[in-house]
C-alpha cells in the first residue's frame, strides 16, 4: 500500500500492527508537533525519526488497505479526531456488480420521482449485467444486438486482471457451467462474480490510440455528501493502435498501465500517459472551447450521480474519508462513460511527473482531512482540490457579469491550471488556535 | 518606387496561372450574368460583386502570402546568390557546409550499399499502402544509419564563421563580444524590441466575439495582427491556417495524394533518416509519441515535394544535387536529392510534432507544416545574414545576455560554459520539445504574428535571466546544463514580459 517509488520508506518493522498506521502522542497538544511532520512530509517520508510504529488501535490517522479495514474496522474504537481512509462499505461503489446495482436502482428512483429526462442523466454507464445472477436477462439483451462486442470483468479484481472480450455466447458457455454459485460464496476470495458489459466500440481515439481517463474524487462525508474534485489527473494510452478486428489482443483494449507494462511494445521511458491539462488542451484545440466545457460538465455529472446513488447505502462515519480513482472513457461523440471506481487508486508512479502528481494529490488530501484543524470548513478550494458538491452543487465565487447573473459556473476545474502552491500559501497562513466548525 | 513595381510584377506573375486566378476569372464571368451589372460601370460592378462574395478577400490573402515569400530586392544585374545573401564569406561557408553534408550522405550511401533512391517492388508498395496509417508499427533496422548532422555539428560551423575584413583583437574587453559568434551583424537590442509592440495582453472573454469575426472575415492580415496577442486554444488551428493562407481545397488534397503516391512507389535513403529521427526524438517525448504515424505521413511526403524547391528563391542555401546513373548506365546526371532539396537532420521531426496538436487531417497538417517551413524554419539551419537567420539569432541572444547580465555571461564563460552552447539547441528547434506544448504554441503564435524568429532569441535570453541566480553558483558546463535541462515548467509570456519590461528601463 505504500507508494512504491519512495525508497526512503523503511518504516520500522511492524509488529503485528496494522500497515501504515502512524501514531502520535496521545495528548492533543503533542499532536500538532508530530502530525505536522507527518502531514507536511506526507507519509512516504514518515519513516524518519518522529513517527514510531504502534500497536493495534493506537493511531490517529490510518491509511490502510481494504483488507485491514474488513478485518478490523468493526472492532476498532476511534476517538473523535481520528481519521481513516476508507468507508466501511465502500465496495457498494467500487465493486463493479454493486455499483451497477446501485446505479440502476438510483436511476429507477429518479425516473419515478423526476421523470425520464432526469433519469437519462444517469445513462453514463454501458449496459451491464451481473453474472451469474442476471445471466438470463443478459442473454436476452445479447441476442437482441447480434455482432456487438461485450466485455467480461471480474467483480473485485483490479489492474486489468481476468478481463476478456467476446462476441459469441459460446465463449462464455463454459464459464456458465461453473457459474451457479450461491450468494454466500461471493465473499470468499476464490469465487468471483463477473459483470458482462457492452463494450464501447467507438472510443475516442487520439492518433489512432485508445485512452481512458483517471480522475480523483475525495469524499469526506456521505451524509451530507461532500465531495472534492482534483484538478490533475491523467489519460492512459493504449500502446497499440485501436482496431476492433483483434479482440484477443488484450493489450489494445485495456488501457490500465499494469497491463500495458507487460505488452511487448512497452517502453517504460515512453510514458503512456498524458496529464489531464494536456488532454484538455488537445480537445479544446480540436473541438473548441464550448464543446469541451460541456464534456467536462458531463464528467462532473458522472461523479455526482454515482455518489448520490450510494449515498443512502454507504455507512456514513465522520472518521472516514475516501479518495476514489474514477476511470472514464470517451467515445467518438465525446460522450463520457463510467468504467469503474477504485477505492484504492494506485499510488505507484510510472515516471517522475507521475510521482509528483501523486505526491501533490496525497498532500492535498491530507490538507483536506485537516488533522491539525487549520481549515474553517467553509473553503471551496484547497490546493488542487475544488469542492464539487456540498449537499448541493457548488458554484464559483467569481461572477461573470458579462454572461449575466443567471449564469452560475460550477466550481470544478478538471484539467485546468493547478496553482496549488500559491493557493495553499494563502489558505494556510498560520492562525493559531483556529477551530474547525 | 521601382522596387514596389518590381514586386507587384513579380507577384502578379506568380499568381497568374494559379488555381486562384482561374477561379477568379470564372467568378468574374459568372458575375456578368447577374442583373445588377451595367455595361457602363462594368468594371466597378464586377469588383463590387467579387468583394461581396469574399473573392476579393481571397485574392488579398494570396497577395499577402506572396509578400511573405518574396525574394529580397536586389540590383537587377546582381546574380541571384548575391541577392539572397550579400555577404560573400557567408555564402562561402554555406557552400562548404552543404558540401560536407552531401559528402556525409553519399558516403553513408556507399558504406551501406543502399541506393539513394529505389523503386519499390509491387508487393512492397501494397504493404506500405495498407500500413500507411500505422507506419510507426514498423521496426526497420535503423542501427546502421546515423543522422547526417546534428545541431552540435552545425554550431561549430557557425562559431567558425569569420569576416575576413574584420580584424579581431584577442583582448577581452568590456566592449568586445564575449560570445561564440564572431561576426558583426545588425541585430535588434532590447529597446528596439520593446518599441515593436511586444506588449502581451491576456485574451479575455470580451474578445471572444472578435475571434469569431476574424474567422468569418477570413482576413489573413487581421489574423496575423491578432496572433500577436496569442491565439485562444479553440481557434488557433483556424487562425494559423488563415495566417499562412493554407487551404484544404481539393487541389491541396490532390497534391498531397500525389506525394503519398510518390512515397509508395519509391523508397529514398533519406526515409531511413526520417524514421530514425522520429524514433529518437518525437517517439521518446511524452506528449508527442502518439503522433508518430502522422510524422511519417508528413515528412516522407515532404521529402518528395518539389514545390518546396521554390523557397530556394530566397533561401541562400542551394538544393543538394546527387549524381544518378541514367538508365543506360553511361551518363550521370545531377538531380536534386532529396527531391525537396532539404536534408533532414537530427531533431527535424520536432518542427512538425507540435502541429499535430492542431491538425489531424494529414493533408491539412502537411500544408501548414510546409508553409511554416518555407517561411520560418528553413532559416534555422541555413547560414545567412537575415535578421531571422540562425546566425543573427545566436548573435542576438549573446548580445542581449552580455548587455543585460554581463556578470552572468562572464562567469559562464570563465567556467567553460559558453551560453550559446546550451541555448543553441533551443534556438535551432524554436524550442520545440523543450517547452511544454501549450507554451510552445503561444511562442509560435508570436513567430507568426510578428513574422520573425527573433522572439526565439529573446526567450532564450529570458530563460537564462530567469535562472541567473542558480547559474551564478555553478562551476562547470555540466552543472550549467543541468540547471537549464528542464524548461517544461516555464511560462513563456510572463518570462518575456519580465525580461523585456523590467530590464528595459
């Protein structure tokens, strides 16, 4: 779980303690002295002197992995100031089958309450079925659109493992034979459910290559929903040119860096990533400012609605926050599609630039979690994070009079300039004794 | 007065027989059928109608374009080489340099036993046609090829340039020039640069409606003026195309297709140089690697485009000629090789790469690149006294730096880190591959807007000024290089503003 690129990280050997748990002195007064170091250096460098490993339960801030969470969360008592980086049942959003279930249910509710038009705003995920439970309706849909390509993804795996494409039912008939497992078995590590999803056959290509977007969203509370959007992010390119003729070549279709790294073409020096700013510039140059503005609004919509769909299901807990990695795909009509949401987005860096992005991302996450209580809670921007939703849409303060007062501009700036240093300097001017509201 | 009428005659001559000419004639004839036309006022009426339908504007743009590429005025009796480059010693150096390059190319050809040009067998032609859109997947064995020359070879030639009439004393004084360029050319200093309106205003949304007008008016000259402020990302592609007067008419597409056909039929030795260059430079760049295929599609066609030879009317270089054995084997005739007269060097593909951000139709991308090359880029690798030529730019850079930061210049000189040795590679490529793409495009906006490459020299100086503090601390060329290795975070316009305005007082 540690950012792998930092070779200074020689966190003293854990005893049976949880991974990545940092203690501080128990006393509140002592906290700022120790935690400040932890936060400003970020925990990659926290291997140095002032932080000591701790035994079970004796921590203020825990950056844990989901395995630890599953085993220990329910048995941990957390004091008020303590923070942990996952929600108890985050998998409602991040497991592919549960996400689909929640989205479908949310869409239905929306349709009932607000009508078709409003519900259509949820049409950002491709037609998906959970297998084996929805196998029969899947087959019906499959037969209705012959010749189309589908993608099968294991529910709980990541980094592109276990994914395959298919066009014929017989490709998965064998799979079905093993598929009649009971619901209880789903929790076991060996047994996997799959989702079958309509494959997007007309992705937006740049110079003949397919790419997807990784965007970071930080949620600090579900009830009320408070979500932040990070300005930086990146586009991950497939190393080879896109063509539908070779669905066996998983290197073409899967843009995860982890899979790309094993492609024979892969040149680690090459860098299959573009910064979000670069992508936004490119698209603006190609399609004009307004089109791209609309596209990014639609992307915001994906984040907000996906979070709203699980708002009532996720167990809210003031100790919890979560940094999600959203994977978005664009099609040729510049429509964004939600591919999946990751609760533990990869923090390993593929290049110096990537390292810097992730470092900044983590640093700003810690600023928002604000263990030292330096923020007022009224901020709309902290470093590279913009407040996207605060129990309702958030608008920028800058009014554009020329466009008329009726025009409210959303407070999101994905792919825009990230002058976080300057902003942080102004924001975090020392105010001793300031309490958080 | 005589110059003007000579120019007008030249332009008229050039435009006669072009497609635009025949289209205008056709349009004028069609006007005759219109009811508004009266015999008494025929000429004025036709003109009025042509103006209203936008044809006059097209003609204006074409004339405007011709003005950009007009050969320099000269004495009617002077031979063309003298008109293109009045200084004899420069001409001589250029000729010698060309001989060296050609020799290098020919010897590579002999060593490797590869012909300069060869007709492809039908099977190979077919294969190439199928793979046209993904030539980047090809992995030819390029290990035997080496670039014909690199900027580091070229800089030595420039450093060696000497005016034989100029007696240079060895003493290093405050008045002498401390840099590497040893010739005296008239280059603009900072006050002169500032008096040109180099003020930089940020485009605001209030001007958005103006942008749209510009595009709908289709006025080259207005677009060029506008570009001095920088083009908005969403409109840059159209504005540049307007400034360069490149169209995507059927004729342009046909021309491109013809070039493509030439690529398919014949393989040239220089193609391998192009492949190698792309693989070494653009493919290794984080932002340009996706455009690899486009680069081949443009550069391979570029090599075969004889229309490019026209720029030798004002380029002091001469197109290289090689001897090709005639069919009978008995005669050898000299033909221009490569067909466009331009031998690519290490880094050449970086002139094209940034344009891929703006244009993705190969024929459009091609037209824009070609026009940029024949207006600006060629000056970066031919030896001349032109104010936008590489010699003047290097001299301007050194003079600006010496004038404004003499302490830094002196220090760098003492530690064996002549500033030009570091800045040269930026200047030769007009910063492509060194700045981040959005910043580079803002810089190239100004090259187009001011019709000059001087801003490249000014930016090079501004970069040194910006990092002066760190540079004062270094003690070797290697550490100076390290301080200036990464320019990707620099913002061009603020840097230029600080340099031009803070230091000009």
